[in-house]
């Protein structure tokens, strides 16, 4: 077995054993260990949350004083400690639903969005980046000063433009690839700390 396959298998097994719905949960765990995006008591918004691995991890990281909301186009089975809605994040009215749930600005926005892939790389890349701009629109309205964010980025033609755009809004950003992310996938994670608006 190749090292990469073994690693993939390792995270899948771990997710199964520890009751996480996706191996993706370990990407968030690892990012959080390095950057402390989420802490106890945080209000966290998870955009593109199905099947729910990141939401489950966010509930764990925020503890019982935290508040976690997840949004996805797909149905997500209930997660104790999280509020889930089935919506398109491109629809502007989701902001009202977010604000009415939290009732205040929040501490972290986490985005792991992927469009339904068409197989045409340029199209899929452009769509994924466009979804990230929609997330930023939401984030601008709901994230509190000094809050944190993370965006999955399909690395390609438009990714630098996107990261340059978010860079201006934060004290610090970092582009990284967690071990739990498959080496052959083009995804990177843009970790953004200290929102300045
Ligand atoms: C890679 S999955 C997220 C995995 C998740 N972080 C986890 O840990 O289980 C990407 C998700 O983005 C969602 N998505 C794509 N476009 C969306 C949109 N416009 N609005 C809401 N969700 C969207 C997809 O339905 C899909 O479930």
C-alpha cells in the first residue's frame, strides 16, 4: 500500500472509530491544532457542512458554551449541539437566518465548500472560488472583529486573486495543506486570523 493510501485509510478508520461522519473532520482538527481557529465558547458558522464532520469537530472544540451552525445544500442528519439548515449559501437571505440564530457577531467562519464537480477542471475551480467569494460576503456581515476564518481553496488560476482579496481583511493568513488532505487533490486551506474588516 502506498503511503498516501495508507494515510487515507488511517483517517477513514479513525473517523469510523471516533464517530465522525467524514475524514475531513481531521483536517479541521489539524488546522486548529496549528492555528487555533476555534476555541471554547466560540460562535462558529460552518458553510458547506455536509455530511457534518467539520460541524461535529466544531461542536467538540467549542464545548458546551459554544454555538455552532451548519449550512449545506444537502440534507445533514442531526448533530447534537449544532443548528443545521438546508440552504444555498449563494442566497442572500441566509444572512438573516444566521444572524437570527446567533443574535450577535461570531468568532469563526469555516468553509469547506466544493461544487458538484463536472470533471472540467477550469469550470470546477472557477465555481469553487466563486463560492468562496459568497462565503466572504456572509463573513463580512457576521464575523466579529479579531475573528478567524478558514477557506478550502481549489488551487488554480483564480486562487491567488482570492487569497490576496481575503488577506486585506485579516491580520495574518496562511495557505496550508493538512496531512489528512489527499496529496493528489488540489485543495489547500487558507487560514485567516484576526479579522479587521
Ligand atoms: C467537501 S463537502 C464538505 C465536507 C464537510 N466539511 C465535512 O466535514 O463533512 C462540500 C459541501 O459543499 C456543499 N455546497 C456546495 N455548494 C453549496 C452551496 N451553494 N450552498 C451550500 N452548500 C454547498 C456541498 O453540498 C457539499 O456537501
